[in-house]
């Protein structure tokens, strides 16, 4: 990291204070973020951590060098929700997870997110999960009972440090399953038996499958090590998921920390209400990009991203049609300001300082009105907002609204008129096309190309 780079400060959920970021190894910054469970399309609430931690990934790459940052975002492809959805649709689990993941990858790319360094799948890390469970049993932090293996929560003296909840709240929040084989109410499943109809793997405790929390501990260990720098996700994951990850990893490897910095983005609501299917305001990223179900139109991924970044990541956000409209108005204005900047884009010091202050994206965006050309393009690139992609989207949508067959027929008629030297008819057809928003370009070889005017 260069000597003139700003000091990066991040709010750490574990300590409840903003801290200077000091990586364990400045030559290899490591970050893990919980990814999707691929049983259904990702909703707009899922988009928030994708965008937030993509901005952090970009910032870390800018500060430390792209080759010195590893970002892991997992894919959960074994889960009870997956089993239930596959059975409901009458398809195989593999068909469900492959199809859902393909849509997820396309949607997240449309949001302007860079591919993570690694996207591990849970089903490819069963050996690591079994190894962690064996370590926990050997150290007295887990026990096998009735085909299950459970983590013994009382065996960890400081369990609950991340969420800081009273015991009764943790019991309620964990949605405790009452089972005769459990020693304590808070003990959670590491491994459970599988029926013949369910996915399963052979293990020392019989054929079974992992608990959800165990999956992330195994994948982060495999790709980032026993201890790493940053672990992120939505605020809803603090308890029980992240709390249980910490318990498993620390007790398996004997360290004081799993990750040194824990970061969580705030909740999202839609048009002032909590998003839920019962309220009819449950909206997926895919719907926003490809249907007219929200605000009566499709939205560009850049507008979705910008609408998210206008609110600080730790604050709650109200996702509204108005916010998207305002974001798109900014994109139109910036597209005009940036022009066809050909210079190598730099990054404004004000923008960089704002992002280094716990990802203060609202402040970073507020500084953009002072920039234009390459400076504006550079700042937006660091935020992951691609103006050229937005312009291409606008052109594609406009072209989609044009009757291509009619345009082609009119162009043929105009070429015939020009061949007959009927210039009045040729001009009339050009004017008709212009009224449709179509601009013609006559080429030297006698052909005519066209584009939709913005």
C-alpha cells in the first residue's frame, strides 16, 4: 500500500467501534462473505451485501493491489430448503441448484459486481467439514448422539461475544429444536443423518449431511486459513449463523479469533414496509432487471446499485421506486458529464477518503458533482458504477421498443427511392424514421446502418 493512501477504518461488529484496518499479512488481504443458498432467485435484500462488499473488494484492491486480495463468497448448494424446493418442483437437486446459480451469477454481474476470487460450493467441501467435526469431538467441544453431531455450547466460555445477547434471547433467536439427544437447549447441529431421498455423504457418524453453519467454517478455512481478516454479511446473520461459525472455527483450531473484523450491512425494507410475500412486496433482483413488476418498468443494474450506495451500508435502507428514479437521473447526468473520456481514469482523493472512512458511499457520491471527464469515470469505477454499461442498456431498451421489421422495410424503400433518384421520397422516409427515434447513416458502399437516438 502506498504511503500517501488514506488510512482505512472499518466498523467492527465484534468490538462495536470503528477500527483502523490492519491485515494479518499486508501482502495477502483475505475476506469471506456469506453467499446465496441456491434454492430460489435472490431478492433485493440479498443484493445489498453483494454490492456493499463488492465496493470493499474494489477498495482493498485499489489500496493493496489486485493480486494481494482474496475475496471468497460461497455458494450453499446443500440445505433443507433446497431439498424441499426440488421436491416441490419435481426436479433433481442438481438441476435446481445449477439453474438457480446460473441466474444468480447473471444477476450479480448486472449489478456491476466483480467476480470473487473464489466461489466455493458447499458440496465440494464435505471432507473439510468432517475434519472440523472430528477436531471438535476430539477437543471436547462436540458430541455424537443418535446419528447427529452437536456443538456443545457450554464448552465455550465466551460464546455469544459477537451478538452480545442474553441467554434467553439467544435461545429464542436460535429457534431451538427440542430433541432427546441434545445435552443443552443451545447446542446446535454440525452433522445430521440423511434419508435415502436426501443428499448424503458417508462419515464416521453414518450417512448424513452438514449443518448450515459448518459449511462456511469449512470453506473459509480451506480458502483463507484458520484465521483471516474480514468476515461480512447481512445484519440478520449475526446470530445464530456468524456466532456459530466463530464457535466452530475457534474451538476447532484453538485461536482467539476466526476473523479480526466482522462487518454487517443493515436491513432493507420496500416502500416503507418489511419485505414479505404476504404483503406482495417481495421482489427479486431478476424481476427488477427483466420484468415490469416494480414501478411498471425494467431497471438497469447500475440504478439498482446506485440506489443502494446512496445510504450508508450500516444504516437501514428503504428501497423505493423514487430512489431508483433519482439514481437513474444521476446516471443520465453523469453520462453527459463524463462524455467519451479517453484518459486513464484516476480516483479523486475526496472519494477515496470517503470510502476509507468505513465505506461512506453517501459522502463519496456527494463529491461527484465537482468532477467530470476521466476523474468522474475513475470515481464511479471505484464505486462499481459503469456508465458505459448504463448507456448500452438505454440503447438496448430503446432499440427493443422499436419495430425492427418496420425500420428494415422503410430503409429498403428509401434505398429504392434513392436508386430511382426520388429524393423527395427518400427524405420523407428519413423524416419518418427520425420521428421513430431512428438515425440513419449512409455508407460509401451504398448500404445504410441505423441506431436509436437516446
